[in-house]
């Protein structure tokens, strides 16, 4: 019986070692598989972002994807209220530029404030690298117009104020050109590659 116990004990010990070696091998393979998987995470994430239509440079591991439609919506959310407000302020100036210096000045001062708020909001949007220069050009053009309108608002007479209208209109045309370029850029489909 002792020999039977010894043989049984040896079998159990051998079986235990085999189980331990198999478990260690499986664990080792799982660790290696995990490392291989982790190495490919960046490429998989980039592929997933591309498939989702994410704008290059807007997504990171810690952020959610920003798609082209989301970017366009962000831009319009800044542009639409500013455009509507400036339309009201320009109309107020036009209605008062010939007869009411204080009211015309107030309309122009309000326009400057709206333009500055628009520029600040626009600068807060993270555009992809290909669109950033277009947005910066718009901000520069709008800032130039705002400076000119501020000079116009400080005019001491209606005649002097009106004498700046043509320059303001030219500056406004430059802003509109940049607005159109940026709108086209944010509405363009995402290009792969």
C-alpha cells in the first residue's frame, strides 16, 4: 500500500506540475497577446476615427471624435447669431447715419463689440490644421474691420462718420470673402490620407 500511495502521490505531483506549467504558459501567452494588442492601439484608433469621419488633429485618446458635420455645426453656432446681430447693428447705423450722431455711434460701438465677441468665439474652435489658417485669416480681416468701425464710431460729426463708409464696406467685403472660404472649408468632406 505504501508503494501505491507513493505512485499516486507522484502522479498527483506530476499532474500538478503539468497543470501549473500549462497555466503559466497560457498566462504568458495572454500577456504577450495583450502587449501585441496594445502596440496596435494607435493604428486601430486612427482607423476608427477615419471611418467615423473625424477631423485630423481634433481627436485624441482622451477626447471624443469631432466629425466634419460637428465642426460645421460649431462654426455655424458662432457665425449665425453674430451675423444676425451685426445685420441689426448695421441697419441701426444706416437708419441714423444722416440725422442722429449718438444713435449712429451707439450702433457702430455695438457692432465692434459683436465683431470682437465673434472673433473670440471663432478662436475658441479647434480647427484641423488645414483649416486653421483660413480661420485665422478671417479673424484678422474681422479685427481690421472692427478697428475701422471703432474709428468711425469715434467720429465727431456725421459727415466724418459717413466719410468712412466706403472703407468699412471694403473691409466688410474682405471679411465676407474670408467667411465664404471658411464656410467652404468646414463644409468640405473629410479627405482620407
